[in-house]
C-alpha cells in the first residue's frame, strides 16, 4: 500500500469527525435535495456558520453537491452513507452486549 493510500482512511475519518459532518451526510442520504434552511432543520442544533463550514468541507471532498434545488449527496457520498448504514446491525449487537454487562 502506498503512503497516499495509507493516508486515505485517516483523512476520511478526520473529515467525518468534524462536528455535524455525519449528520449532514445522513440528512441528505435519501437523495432528495434540501435548501440550506431545510438542511439546517434536518440536522438540528447546527448554527448557520457551522453548517456553511461543513457543507464547504463536504463539497470539497466530493461527498455533497449543490444543484438548482439545493444541496444533495453525490454518488460518492451515497456510497459512503450506504457503508455507514451497515454499522446499524453492529451497533445493535454492541448495545445489547453492553446492556448484558450491567
């Protein structure tokens, strides 16, 4: 694996660790464009400044785009959210194991 390939995962995780980044992607995962205001409401609790910053970062990463109807997830972003959705079954099993420990 090349150094560039080795750096890809940490770079992606750094992007996704930013506050509200995952929530923005998750709000757009259904593929329907959202205006800035609708996206802000969908994410919940995010300030306009923070949302602007996250959108800019996610657009630069080619995970979110903007069309005439508003912000939307790109093909690459949709692939990422599909892969993240695979975490749900694991999270459920993990939560059950945690509950049994108590």
